[in-house]
C-alpha cells in the first residue's frame, strides 16, 4: 500500500517508516501538519497515518479539511490523548480509526489493514504522464512501445515523481521517501540517480523530468510549440 505518515517526532516517524517499509508498504513522510495536508491533497494514498498534535496544522483540522474536499482516504489518528471526548472529536471530524500511544506495532498494522478495507478514494491502477506509463502492481514501466528496465530504487523514485506529477518535490523529501530518514545518501547521489533515470525515461521529446534549481524535481508533460 501507499501510506502517508504525518508525524513531527523524528524517532517515531523513522520507526513507522522503517516498520511499514519492511512490511512491503511504500511510505511518504511529512514532518508537520501543513506539509502533510498539502501532500494528502495533491496525491493519492491508500491510508493516511496522522498524528493529532502537529505543528502548523493539527491532525483534527487536517482530517476535517480533507473531508471537506471530498477526499475519503482512510485516516488513522495517532495520539497520546485517550479521554473519551478526544476520541469522539477525532472520529467526528471524519477519521476512520483512533490509536493511542504507546501502541504495539502489530496492532498498528492490524488497524491499517482494517481501515484500508473500508475503501480509499478511487485510484488509477496505472500512473500515466504523456506516453509514459507505470504499473505499481506489476512494476512495469513503458514509454510508448518501449519497456524500460529500472532498478528498484529508480522505480521508487519515478513512482514518487509520477504520483506527484506537476508538483515540485524537494530534494530532502525525495531522499526521505526513497532512501529513508537518516540515510547517508547525499544530494550528489540523488542527482546521479536522476541522471540515470533521465537516460532511460527522457530519450525522446517531450522531456518529462525537470529540475527546479535550488528546490528539487518535478514531472511535467509540456509539448513544445512549433516555431
């Protein structure tokens, strides 16, 4: 599953990312409420794991705003508050479930499986941008009639960019999402991977992977006008 984790406590965020990745899930991390809301608003996920107490925008507000936008992605709230009124407030705002800290990771996995069965927003099975097509299920990537042979890391990088097509993804976000928080990979390594990915994806016009200097990368399908 594609899971968005919004957690500002770094140790907890890394434990969640690592544990969920080991279970075979793709994890995108957001460090504060505003970032989490924007990512959830722009991208499709199977489940959102959302801390309640967050800087810039709390989890209750995020959930309510997503529901107002008709985003029905299942939301699992995490919080240290276990009073009845807190649980009621969380569920009334549109959350699907509520898990109090500390919790067993096995219980977290069970709750994620449970809320995911309730149905997420409709998602395109395959990701497409122009003539580029990525199938997450079969891990097959094609551009036009050509099948592209990508390494697992290149595939993860491309999938992240395609799921956020039209949105600039910062270098730090890419490193955390593809390599994991606390990784020893630097920006030079990321640039090398992007260069290799371009050599496979952008062998024809229009070029799809674009650099936003000083920020990161974005995938766009922009046809050049005839002169």
